């Protein structure tokens, strides 16, 4: 913490904050769209945070031990762009600011991870920045336990608005953070009493402070425009043994000449007249995106505040025996030999051919991977035994040491998925988490955001079809495979047996810039991979599992637990004189990335094509064409034992054989 | 409220509760799957509730003014099945109980709405029963305002577990209920400190009572096995001016010989030995599903408790001038002439041809419908102006009168959708609610549950593509049309202009047993329906909007804002000598319900087929075949003005023309 006077001898903190206000107002005005109200309201808080507390060095946005600043209220993106520009982040040029919300700029409407250095996470879908921050804070605690305070010792600061706090996921996030006493996490709540439709009181009367206290947080309320109060509250936050909420009472659009405090400043440009009047009121005589020299100097100095500390940290890292491992883990590279054990196991499995549920196969994969890849940190949303996510003897992640690698996420699927995104974004860990596949609907917003950001979070989704049985249609995925496959940049795996499950786990780990979803069965299924392969066949997305006896007349495509059924149908057809191929399709996305020639060879046009999957047809036409057969579901499931359901819904060997014959 | 002694002179309340315990244990044992722990733990609370407070008449499960009992912790389904059986619901036979979780039984693994009378809502996906109950309680308040206390005066009772309370949606639900002071809503929290993975404390340390207080609830904590305390707490709940939480400290699996209090009773049969020992401990000498006569009699008397009150209510209804209207509304029938105004407007629109955003078209439809259908009750998740969900001069739904028909749902998309399910299930109202289409991911679990239950909830989803523009990829739906179309029994409409929007609104209202999603544009689009039609063309799902000039060589399919683009492409192709049809596809689901002959006539095999939609291709193969062209998205969007995005992502007239030409 640096004293204010040394930061700027000429520009006052008020002027520094006004620089944010004007930049935000001007950026939105130029774009003719955006949200000026929030950055203007939170400018004072942000100024104190950045100039006195946030550990960062603008010249090194990737400094591993920086504090993380997360703008959960992502619509106020000009706040972070202004801060990055003012403090001298190289990428945050004046040009970028004046190109706010335009094609090809780094200053997207909402902060996008990977566009502008300094943006730690993509935000905008409300509540998720806050929920993701829990993952950042967990990663910090875990890595501090592993590598020591010398290498890992930083905080996570979140700016959240009323919208973030109204979203249900915020409850999952704050109760997780409270349970794990993540005392290096601070939420700065922009308590401006305004939402898009008007006053917060229109739709909410929650005592937010009481609610956070009930979740195990330390809470303080301040005037968010009182620099002294802000400073003292931030200092207080750094000394608590719980996560901290600072309720900052602010005026939205603070400083706007006539609109201060109005919801009209929330989501639209203020307009030329208001902008001019506001300039006048703030005594700001500079052109758009131009800064007074003293203000510019003061902010640039803030941007250099952390340089000394950063250099000292680099020296400590250089001297550390853990340097190589730490650097590798933070880069997201796997340890050397990470797959040695699992590859040996795969070689063994083609011999032993175990019949087991693919959720067990996934558990078996974890057994081989967990020790080999110390970055793996897993958990389940209260379905540990069902999800097979726990590796025997793993210590539990918990206060005070946090060295455990298994997280009891509780019944918080969405919160878990967002936390996983945060863990992955922080780096140094590779998160996986389990729930029933049907509850991917609950976590979907975070799965999508992970796909958009391109983070390696591995979603273990068990009980992947009507094979779940008696729990019934509320718990039986039917449309979920299609719905997940619809998300761009998400790898959806549905392995057929233990060999494929292990291959899919490897692929999920190898893809550093995409999340994965593993669809896994509750019910036992036969081994189908009984011949040693020289490569990871699942990596092709789809492959000929069994060739036809002679020139193929039919091709049967299947995934997961339906592959044995496809093989049985092929047996029957072959016996009846119809040469039939069987294609296993563990991953649509990877298949459609293969060369056209390979795709054509697998798809087998000219043969009768039938697919079988205990799910809806949507998407399968790319394999079977318009006239192909599909054996699967076209409605919700029902409550009954699994084998009865397969029979009643007509997902049987007979049905597959008939579908082929009808087309021969 | 009836005195205990008059209910049963022989069976004690304890024995009555034990009947629930034994039935639950036996049902699960027979099925070899299920959740005995919760029903056994909450048997005492349920006994007091049913025998002294719940207003119901087992012989009339459809009595409109009954109290609603909602088992949010749906895994404990044997609790409700046992209660319905014990109190004499005709459908809840011994046979059904012993067929628990079997094909064709009414006793599904989780309570399914529409299977067993007395089950008010499908529960199981945690938190949603609680969230849905808010809709029930809102409907009651609104209808009481409309029809008076004589016809509408009942309570909503919810049994919720730790899982329900950990789910984020519970926060949205309780803050909504708190804001609207729904004092006839009571949550009975099964505070048993156990989740599937073990103790609640493994993953949660929330002060639930403090949290509910912060949400504006009145809170009481009791011993959930102390009948006297239960009775006094339930009486207290009926006298509060806020929604009420009763924290019932219970032992999971209460009464089980050795497993009482253990998470092992949560989700599996107890096993023959434990069942026998438990029988012994409870001095229960009857065979499975057999009841002691005194217990049976006492419970049957409970089932008749409300008969007098029900008859009195029926007399009041018969005497009421509102009888016909109330009965019609509760049946879900639309008022006579409901569509007169909108039909006249449609006739006008083919002449006036307004160019406007389809969200405005939807607003225009509401303008015509809202007065004609007084059951319509709408709202928005804090995007009223953007969603065009507000009809001018509509009073706001709020305490103390609740007569308003516009609900400020706040930033609670999931909570809103679940509330809408509750409103629809209660009956007497037809709910709609708006948010951005991308946030259908947030509300998806409730949209799905609505589809599974078959309730008429209308989801108004605006900003339906990259046409949303500058807000960027976090806010731009790309995969959402496919993902929503994947949900069985959900009607997904994407109207092209105001005429189609009005047609789609009519269809949404006419389909009483399916929810609808309306995908609506932010950006302006030209009118495409410029010729009067004799029927609701959107009702066919897809139809030839423009015939080819001569024998068609090409067919272009489009939806929503891409229909004008398809028409422009057809113009170009026709000019170049290629006869081209244009097919508008407002609703996949309705199209695939049409006769095969109609489908074939629309699809136009033998012509070159190209589809254009600013979304991913998945699902379009059913129109364009394997070799057809698709102009749309294959990645997430970006932040820039809408027209720039259409150009950059190649969704243009040129692209459609090229796609056709490449295939001619």
C-alpha cells in the first residue's frame, strides 16, 4: 500500500475518479450504446482500490501472483477499460477506448476474457462473475498451500451490482465462499438502489447485509463516494478471517449533470447535451479520450505501483526449487508422463474387457490420472458416490490448510460450474466436477461461459439417459446431449466403455482451450474395445469400431451404452447376410474437425445408415442423412427400471435391425 | 381446524405418523429403490399438517379452493403417496403404492403432475418445488383480489429439504415471496442436517433462519418430532403478515431401527433386516401396505375433514355471479371472443405492413390480447422496456391488493420461469414473462419442467440472435433455438413479422398443455405477410410464404428476421431465371405434427434446399437434407453493431444466393 501523496502530487483522487467517469461517458457516447451509470457510480471505489490496494503491475498483466479484479457487473465494462487505460496496460489504448463495442476491438460490450489483458474473466451474464470469483479465491488458497506464501499470496476483488446479488447463483457462490472461509475474497457491492426497470425496491426488499452475514461473511457498509471511508473499509477487508462484503452506497451515474441517480444512466448513452453539461459540472475541459497531464501521470504511477513487488516475486520464483513445476502448472501444461499409467491401463483393458457402468469407467480413469496430474482438483454437487468423482484417500479441500484436492460443492450445480471456470482461469489447477447429466441444465449458463472463454473445465455428467431408471423423467436426460452439442467450443464425450472413457479423459485434459462434458451411464455396459489400438481412437470423434464382413451394405452409428446394442444388431444382420459396419461416435465435435476424406470414410454414404442413441435425434442427420433410421427417444422418459424403459421406448436390438432392414 | 380427539379416538398421532413411515419404508423396499429417509423424518410434521391444517377433501382433489401441498423435496415421494393413500384419494390405491417406481404406475420415482391426483406439481429437480410454490401463492392472492375471499382463500404449504435451500433458485424464490409479502405461503424445512454425501456441514454453513429473515420472512424453529410444537408453529404461521419458514429439526429415517439419522436412509432401500427391526421397534405388526384398522379409520377421517367446507364453498360458487367466469378461467378456457380484436388487427396488418422489431410485434399482440383475456398476467426479469411485455396502464401486482397484472420479477430468470409454472398450475391465470433469449439458459430447468408437466407458460425471449449487436457474445443467442427446440413438448416460435407474431401468440394461448417460447428480435425487420390468409398459417409450423415463378428449382427456408433476407435472395434468383420458393418456418414442432403429405409439399424435395437462420445449423437437416445449404452461425457471436455482425458472419442475401447457386 502506497501513500496517496506519493501516487500523485497534483491530481486529486476525485480528479482521478472523474477521469474514469468521463472516459466511461465518452466511450458509451461514441459507441452510442453501453452502460455509463455503473462506471460513474463506482469510480471512487475503483480509484481507491486500484491506487492503494490492488496488487498489480500494468506492465505485466500475466504476473501470476497479481490480485484478481473481477467486474461481475460486466455491463459496466467501461469501468475496467478505463482503469486499464489509465494505469497504462499496453493493449488498452486510446484507440481501443474510442472503438468501444466495435468489430475487432478489444473493448467488447461486456469484458471478454482473452481480448484485453487485465480482463480476468468474461462477465455480463449476471451473478456469474461473482460465482467465478469463488473459484479464483479457492485456487489461490490451494496453490498457496502447495507452493507457499512466497509464490502465492494474492486477493480477489469483485465489483458486483444489484443484478448479480438477485441472481440465484449468487447465493450458491456466497454460501460456498462462506463455508470455505475464503477470507481473501472481497465483494464491493455497488449499492445504488437502481435496476433497469427502476428502483430495486420495485422487485426486491432483501436485507443483503443480513443475507451475507447468514452466509458467513464479514460485512461493512459505507458511502461509496467517501474516499476515506472506502480506504478504511478496504483496509478492514484485508484483515478479516471471512470473505468480506463492502456495501458501497453509490449514486448511479454519479457526476452526471441532471441524470445522476437515475436508471436512465444505466443502459444508454447520456446524450450530447448531458455529456457537455457533465463536463462542465466536473470542470473537465478536455476532449473525449484526452486526459489532463496531472491525472494521466497520477494514474500511470498507480499502474507502476506493483512493479517492485512483482520483481521481488520474480526473484523469489527464480530462487525457488518449485519454479519449473509452478510455471508449468500455471501455463496449463500437463506433467511429463502424465498419461503413462493410463496408457498402460488402456493396454490392459482391451484384454480384461470389464463390463461396468461408464461412470465407473470414468472413476477408473481418475484413479490413473489423479496422482499423475497433481493439478487435478475435483468435486461433486453432493453426488460423490453416484458420480464416481472421488479418488480414494484424497484429502478434502477445506480451511484452514486448503491443500485437499476434493471439493464438496454441495447442492449447487451452477455455482460449481462457475467455480470450476474460476479455478481454470486462475490457472495452476485443472478442475472437474460431477453431477447428474440432467442437471447440466442448472449449470448450463456457466458451461456456456466456459466454452466462450475457452477454459479447461471438465464436467462429469453421470446418469446420462433413461438408463437412470426409477428416478423418472425429471432425472432422465433426453435432450441434453443435443443441447450440449449445440454449444460452440464444448467437447461432449459419450464413451462406450472403459477404454473409450479413458481416451475421452485424456482428450478433455489435452484440450487446453475448451471445456468438456463427459456423458456417463449409471447402468453397466459391456466392453466394446477389445483390440489394442495404436492411437487414441476417440480423438477422431467417430471411428469404425467393427468393419463389415465384405462390402458394407449398412452402417450403424452409436454412442455410449448403445454401442453394444449396435454390435448385437450388426451380428444379427451379418448372420442374415447383410454386411454391416458399426461406428462408435464418442465425440461429434472432434469428428467434424477431421479432414473431409476421413469423415466420408466413416459416414459410409451409399450404405443404409441407422443411428442408435438413448436420446433425441436432433443433430444425428449429419451422420444418417435425411432418410437414415434413428432409434432413440422422442419424448420425455418415465419412472421404471432401466431395462423396462429401454424395452418400452423401443431402444432395442430388434428396433435397430428393423430400422436397417426397412431401408435395405 | 378440527380437534385431535375428534379425528381419532383410537389411533394416536404417533401411530398415524408411523403409518407414513412404514408405507414409505415398504414402498421403497418393494421397488428396491427410492428415498425412505425423508418421509420417515417428516412424518410427524406431515401428520399434523394434514390432520389439522391443510384444507382439502380427499374425495375432490380438484376443489379449486383447496390448500396446495407441495413436496419440493420430491425424492421423498413416498411421503405424498402415503398421505394420499391414507387420507383416501381414490387413485392412491394399495396397488399403486406397491407398484412404486414401476412402468405405468401413478407412483413415479418423483411426484409427477398429472399422474396422481393430489400431486400439484412435478418435483425432484431441487429448489424448483419451492420456486413454483411462489407462483401458487401469487395466483391465490391475485384471484382472491379478483373473485373475493368467498371463492379464493387458501394457503400453500411446502416441504423443502436442505438441497432445495442450497440451490440458487431458492434465493430467487424466497426474495420474490418476501418482496410480495406472500403471507399464505409456508415452508416446512426438513432440517435434518443430512445430504447425500453426508452431513450438511460438509458443504454448507449457512444460517438459513437468518437468511430467510433477510428475505423478509417470519421464521420459527421447532423440534420436528414434537407434535405439540408442530401444531403451535403451524398455527403461528397462519397468523403472520409475511411468508413463513418453519425450521423443523428432524432425524432423517426417524424410527429406523439402527439407521435413524444416517445419510444411508436417504436414497436407498433400508434392506430386509432393517425393515424388520424397524417394524419391531415401532410395534408395527402388519404386513407391507396393510394398516391397523384404527389408524386407517383415523386417517380416512382426516381425508373427509374438509368435506363440509368444500360443500359450503360449492354453494357459494353456485350462488356467485362470477361462477361461470371463475369456472372457465380455472379450466383454462379462453373467454369467448378472445381473439376478435387480434384477428381484426391481423387483417389490418397485411395492409399496413409495419416494419418493426418482432419484440415490438409481440408487444402489439399483447396490446390486443391483454384486455380480451383477463387471465393474462405478465412480467419481466427486469427488462420490461426491452422485452415489450408491459401493456400501457396495467396496474402492478403488489401487496396489499394484488389485483395488478404486471409482475416485476426482478433479475431472477429461473425464479420467474418457475413462478410462471406455479401460476399456470394453480390455474385461473395464464402467465407470460420476458427476458433476453440468451438467459433462457438461466431459466431452462423450469422451462423443461413446464414442458414435462405440460403447462401453458409463455416465455417471451427477446434479442434472439447476433442482431442484439453491441452487447456481444455473452448476450447473443447462437445455440439457443436448437437447444430449446430439443426440449420435448415445448413450442418454440420465431415469428418473422407482426402478423406471424400475432399468430404465434394465438397458438401459444390455444395450446393448453404445452409451454411456449417466443424468439423475438431486437432489430427492426420488414413485414413479410402482406396477403390476407384464411387460416393461422403459423399454425402449420412452416408454410410456403412465396411460390416460385414456375416449376421450383430452389427452396429457401427461413425464420424470423432472416425471412426478408430469404425473400431478397429469391428475388435475385428469380431475376436470374431460377424459380425459387420461400418457406417461412415459425415453429418446427407444429410442422412435424402435420400430415406427412403436407410436410412433403412444404419441404420440396427435388429442389435445391437452403435454410437461413442467424443461429447454428443443428436440427435444420430435417428441412434441407444432408446436402442442403445452411447460412447461419457456427461459432459464438461478437460485439459490434447488428448490421456489421450479419455482414461479418456472412448471413447475407449474397450468401443465400451463393448457397443455392452452388447446388443448382
